[in-house]
C-alpha cells in the first residue's frame, strides 16, 4: 500500500473506534460498514461455485449457483485456461449475486489421502497447485471481483484443525507448503489471502507475524488484505499486530483493539493500516462489473466440459471403453451413484446447484436404439449393507454384455471438519465388484470420490477404471460423454494412488496427537517419496490414459541466459481419435545419498492434437527450478553440477531426457570459526586463505600427509577445534582467517 492509502482512514475522519470496527466482520458473510464512508463488502465461499447465503449465519441456506467440479477434478484437467474460464464464470455469478470477494481457491498440499477436505485442493505438488490456483484467481479477478486464496498455511488436515500445531521444518515449509501461495501472490496478485485455523510450529497462523508480514508481505510483496478463517483468531490484538487485517466472523471484541491502543500495547498505525487495507479492497472491487444474471445453460455446459476434462482413465485393458452408442449391446448400469450422483463434498464449499444431471439419465439420452440399458442400484449410497441389492446387481450383470459399475465414497465421508478414517471403498461395494465381475467380466468401474481410494483389492477383476472424482452439477452428462467417446479422457492424476495406506509417507505422523502433527516425512510427500524410494504404486503421479496414443520425440534445449533454458519436445497423436496429452517436465538430481527428491515437476503443457498431428510443448527453466532452500543462508541456493531434464507422460513414464549443467549461483556461505575444516577447504576464498596459512605456518600435521580415511573424519571437525599445534593454528589466527574470508579479499592473514 502507498503512504496515501495507509493514511486514508485518518484523512477520511475515521475515529479509532471506527477504524477498529473495520478490522472485524459486520456479519457472518460481510465486512463492517462505517457511516457513508465505507460500505459493506459481501464475501462468499466459492472454490467451485458460490455459496451465497440467504441468511446472516454460517449455516444459512444458499441461493442456487452453478456447481462446478471441485478442485480435485479441476486440477486433474491440468488445463489452466479452462480454470481461468471457470474463475471468470464464478465471478460473473458473483457480480449478479452482489458478492465482492470469492473465498477461494484452496491450494493446500494433499499430504495424506485421508484429509477430509482434499476434494477442495488441487494436488500433492506445489507447482500444479500454484499454476492452477493462479488461473482461478486471474479468472475471478478479470471481472473485478476479489479472490481470497486459502488456507495460509500448512492446513493439511481436519482433525483438531482449530488447535493443532503443524510442526514442519523450514526447508520443507519453503519447498513444499509455501510455493503454491508464493506463485499465486507473485503471478496473480490476489486481492485477499485467508489465514488458516491451525498453528504452524506453535504459533497460530492468524497470529503469526513471520507468515503474515515477513514472508507474505515483505518477501513476496503481497499488498492485499488478510482475513482470518471463520473463528480462527484466538487473540484479537495479536492477530492484528501480526498482519491479520480482518477477523471473521465478528465476535464483539472491537473494544479489545481500542483498549490495546490506549494502553500502549498496540501501535495505532497497525489499526490504521488494517483499516486502510479494507478501504483499498473496497476501491478494487468497486470496479467490478455488475450483471442482472448469467446464462445458466452456458455455465452448465462449462461445468460439463470441466467434469469431462478432469476425469482420469486409470485402466482400459483391451480397449473396453469407449462404448459405441450405436452398437447392439446390452449394458448393465449398476450402482446407485449412477442415479444419485456424488458431485461435491460437504462443508463450507457446498453449493446449491442450478440443476443436477445424473449419469443414468444422460446414458439413456445418449444411447442409440440398439443399445439396451438396464439398471440395478447394487448397494445403498450411505455405506450400509443390503444383500438383496447385491443379488439383484449380479442378476442384472449376468444378462449384460458390458457392465458400467458406479462406485464411490459415501457423501458423509468427505467433509470439512473431519478426516476420513480409512482408505478403502465401503466393503459392500468391493464385494459387489467381485460378484458382478464374476457374472460379467466386461466391466468398467466408474469412481466418484473426492480423494484417492484404494484400488488394489478389486481392480484386477475389471478391465477398465475411470476416475471421475466429483463431477459437479453436470458430472452425470460428462460421464456419458466419456463412456460413449464423445469426449476423449485427457485428465491426469495430480496425486499418487498408493497400493496401501501404510505406504503413504505421512502414515506414521497423520493426524498427530497431543495437539501436534509432526511433519516427519519432510519434503517427501507423494511422488517425491514414492519415486525416490521406488515404492510400488497402484498408479503414479501424472498418470492418465486416453482413447488414442501419443509418441514423444525431438527433445531440444536452448540456453537462454545464466541458469535459464528453453526446453522443447514434440508430441504426436499416433492413434485414430482426437485427443489431448499433458506433457510433464521434471528436473532430476542423481545423488549417491539423496538430499532432495529424486525428481520434481517444474512444468507442464496440455496439447490437443488431431490424429497424425504433432505439436510442440515448450517450457522455460530458470534458476529457481534448480534451487533448494538453505536454512543456513536463509535463502534459495543453486549448487554447481549436473542435472537431468525429463519429459514424460507421468512421473514414472519418462519418454525423453537430457543432461544439463549449472554453474550454480556463485554465492558461498559465510565462514565462521564453527565452520568445518571441509567447508573451509571447499570455500572459494576461505580454502585459498587456509591453505596459504598452513603452508606458511605448518603444524605438527600437514594435510597432504594425512591418509584419506583420517582426512575424511577430520574435514567434519569445526576449525575452532584445531586451536593448537596440530595444524599450527591459534585463536588469533582463526579469528584473522574468519575476518579475511568475510572481507573476501584473499589476503592471507
């Protein structure tokens, strides 16, 4: 904010009491108004559609709005352009419904598949989360409506979410849990950021000056408003001082702010700054376009497109899918989810849809006259057991040529406020798979779930598995598009599917105990763990099949600057159908002893190609793509050496690779007396100084005479421990070496 904006509350004649009132909500879903100077700003949950409430409480029902597929599905499309269009469509509805700020997107990392809110997040990978989240933000704000990115930060579970401390080391924080937020702040400039419920290393996220001021504002340059998650603030004064501008919802504690200022415990400028940010937000959203309504049919079609684009074809042995709608076939549709769709999760993001398609209705509408469809519910959708329904399903399957078996998680199992307790589909559904596959081996499973589920108990019984996630209000029609081949699956997994829950790297730590969730797995989340240790998987990160095939060729790398390269690869549609391929770029570091993940995603491009057509994927690598976060430096560093660029169809299907070299960033860590002998010898300045000193003033031992095994042990010893005759160093000599190395003058002391 500019100095004029910071001074605006005083210039407008707002008293301390009025300024304090702006730092909390006016109602459950709006900011406070002050006279005719500051108007009420209306906010709405909206990661995948608006929940514009009709009442003043957090539990009030909402007006109908388009329910787009949640982030789990949108992310699997790997299509930022599509997400930009969805963001703009949500903004159009926000304008029509009088919403100033949309509370979304959510970009937290999928640390564990049991997180009850995983359906609201994009990926286990920060690059995917950041790029897709930025696309949504840019789409929303293209019409002048504000986007509020959430939940900052390290909000990766629902268990004890309002108290638990996420205990995470600094390098993991910087490399895994913050980069998505950083990318969005730098590239999309969101109007607002929502602070999370949880603590981060013992400090509440909403009262954490390091996160909200030092990192978010001073390092990344965020100039918008920070609002708390609903009920996240435990200390109103501490939150405001830390950089949380608005507490939501209001709780009648504005007097605590004025009292703290009057008592000298809170700087009055902090109140003015927060109030000024509310005024700045008002100025920004006052430029939003206003509409009387929106084209419900067009928005429904966009939701249908998104549901189709986000579906992932996991398996398709023998080309069972797609089915020909004009063929003479008997197709049994089994599973109540075909008739009663699972299309979104529970909690604050739940949208009242403008309409709702079922797959059963859509399949019947799309089937030709020769395709005979039958239906059996198979099981109750609430997770209960009904043997009669299973028997009916088997009888239905026995009469069919092909079975479409709709499975998924019960609605109540994926919700804000609680984590899942297991990784499996309900046991009665798994039993139905085995029985139905025995009656009709030509069965395709169509999954509906907001987070990964175990497939290892049943997938070998069926030739095809189509993961549709949660499809939003048009998901049923999208399923028919996919099954009959009107849409070619092009989604890819943004989260790995393990064989067992026990293989998940956070298995021993999630969700924690005694108020702490220890992130003991560090940076090794998802494919960073599985691929580094070569852990067997059901399906790897980035996997997804198509009804066509693609060939990769002609990898070309052009150096464009210091630690900068342009990477290009050609992809050709070698099949008979139009299709789209997500081309993925990973940067790999081969190390004898791993100090970082085996490889990490650094770019992706989605190419739509006609049969026989070739297209070129282009990526731009920069120094940050090679860097790791050094806690010693308190900054990013690039080490000199070789690395490999990998181009693949998944993290485990690498088609092209080439080795490159980086000179590093040219920076050297500062040396101290506590730096090891090896660090001194390897230092570009310190090594020369130390060797010259040892040559000029030899001790009892000369380094060149030490045998390799002894030297290997010695180089780990801090230089200060050599104070004495061994190397001919005393305290004054070591102090002089440190000073000379710090000056970088290379003059031997």
